[in-house]
C-alpha cells in the first residue's frame, strides 16, 4: 500500500527530484538528483570557468550581469508564474520579490569595481619607505545553498554578488523550488554561454552536504538554524569558510506616539506577506499599553479582510512546506493554552495547506510562539509599559535578524533601532532594508553571521590581499640582522616615545 503524498512535498522518483504545487499537488517538474561525485565534478568544471570569468575583469562581468538582469526583467511574467506554480505564492508577491532581486543584481554589477578594486592605503608611521595597497580577490568557486520561501531574491543575494566579485557558483536550490532555480541558471547560460560559470545541482539534504565537502572555496547558506549548524560542521572538516543566514523571530516596537494606522498596516504586511514565510518577517509586536487596544483593533480590522487561497485575487497563499503547518499549529495551541487572547484566527485558522491570519494578544514570553520561529501568518501582540521594556523583551530571544520601530520622534526611533539586537532595523516601515541594495543584510546569534548585499556583501565573497612594496631605503633599518642592536633599540625607544608617548 502506497502512502498518500502531501501536495508540495518533494520526492525522488527513479533518480529524479519531483517538485509539486503545495496547493493542488500538480507536478511542476523533474530534475536529476546529483550524486556526490557529480557535485564534485561540477565544482571542478567551475574552477576552469572561474578563471575565464575572473579574467573578464570588472567591466566584462558588469556587461554580462547587466544583460542577465535585463533578460530576467523582460521575462518577469514567465518566472512569476513559475514561482506561483511551484511555491504557491500570489503572483503579485512573486513580482515584488523579482523586482528587488533584479535591482540587487544591477547594484552588485555596477558597484563591484568601486568596492573591490586595488587601492592604495596610507603607509605606517614607522614604515614610510613602503607603499601599501589592498585589493579583494575572488575566493574561486562559491557553493550557494538556497531556501524555498524566496527562491529568487534570497539566493541572488549570494549568487549575484559572488559573480560580480569574480567567482564561479555552484547552486543547490531548495528541493521545494528546484524549477525556479533551474530557470535562473538556464537564463544565465543564455547570456554567458562560453563556460559554466553558474551551475546547478539538485537533490535533498545529501546533495547539500556533498556540496559542503566538494572542495568549494566558500559556502553561502540560507535556511534554518539547525541546518545551518550542520552545514558549519560539514565545512569545518576542511576549514571551508561559510556565510550562514538562518531564521529570525523579528520584533516590532510600537511607541506611544506612533502612527497606529501605519504601524498596524506595516505589522500586518511584515507578519502575513508571503503567508508569513519570511525570515525577516514580523512575528512579535511590542506595543505600549496606552495605545495597544487601538493598535489591535486596526490590525484585526485589516487582517480580517485578507483573502486566503490559491485562486486569482488571493492575498495569502498556502504554506509551501507541508511540515511547517504542524509547527504553526503547535505554536498557536501552546499560546492559547498558556492564556493568550485570540483576537483573530486561532486554532481553527489552520486548514492545510493554508493558515489564515492569526493574531494572538498577551502571549506569555515563555511560549513557543514568542521564543521559536513560527514561519507562518501568526502575529503575537504583547503590551509593554514603555519602549524600554519593549527593547528588553525583543532582545530576550536567541535570534537577531531584523526588526522594526514605529515612533514619530525620529531621534527616539533611531535610538530604539540601534538598541535592538539585530543585524537590521527598519524605522516607521518593515523589511525596507531587504530592498535597499547598498546596506548589508545578515544577523547575529541564532540568526547566523556574515553579510550579503552592499559593500559588505561584495567583500563577503572575496579575500583581502595586502601588498607592501619597498620604494626607498629604510631610514631606521630595524628588521635586518645588519642593524646595530643597541643603537637601534635606543633610537626606536626615542621615536616611539616622541610619536606615541603623549
């Protein structure tokens, strides 16, 4: 007797990874599962390709990447439709994701030379006879392990920046969205047909593990904290450096003077956009008690109007990964059992493959819905005495990815934003940092380390190379055995006291 397959759950059939729609069960595509040897072979091909790609220089890579960006932009409708079929997200959500990803590729291509080029640096006071320079050289081959929730935007934050920096890339997409990954790689081959600069390997967790052990020069991983730790352990065997962007439990702080309509609208978007399957989504809201009732009323009024489903016009799609539904259910049940007030949704909101927007108020801070990543359209709204208490509660979890602050006092809002223990914070908005290519993106604590996007994101995929070149004889030859030890020591002591002893 064959067990019934849950729609959306990938499976392997006769050596092929089969991707299905999480709402309908429709088969989206079949892709050959790469063995460990095949992964290693892809990395070896990438080494030769990378030498050619790096030799193109910043200008050559910029031209190719801008052509790629233009091709993806011209075919947005096609890719958005595929994202909807494979991941279940509404078409407009797919288009928003694509727009941001395309902008990031453009930014990486046009800024790589400025950030990474060879540059002169000031000489040391005691070594004026040397000219010094620094440049940022590509690692070589970068392995990228991508997620399913944003199958274009998130991996492109690594792929686009790694390519702009001169690396070749071997990409392992999530087994839940292999068709989207295949589309991206095939389109790149159309504008860069000469060498396999960007390759793809399909499979389940074993394929990702093989990529970690394949001899790549760096791994960029996005996914759960638990999987991130396994990736780090595998890479540690060969001292392969890693960039790890894991989950989040992002908080929004709503101060007493906030624009409540704007804050409620942002909280709903941050918490329910993409069915809540957003690593930097808002999962906790700490609102000052004096305005909490009005805030919750605004939030519930807006959330109750959202249409859930897969048909045209739906605003909240299915949960892409079926196993996540039970985690969401557990968090809701645990919060309600602990005494939380259900303002909207609740246990009955879980209707696989969908979860309707749920708002839980006054949830104990020890609950799973507060401490663990829910990754669904569930918002916890807790009252606090003031914004200082909100900061204390927001920082009490192990995650530290993003966050948001709402206050009409700009200086106050910026101060609160700086005090949030997170890699990024939006002020009077949510997720705005993700769509800003010039700022780094990444977290602290259980949310991982390393950065994509911005100058830091480009440098993440390079190794700094320092060069010091002699341009004159040393006035004080201290680093040679031809020195006079006693005289050299006396002169050095005198110089150091004169320069640094004041």
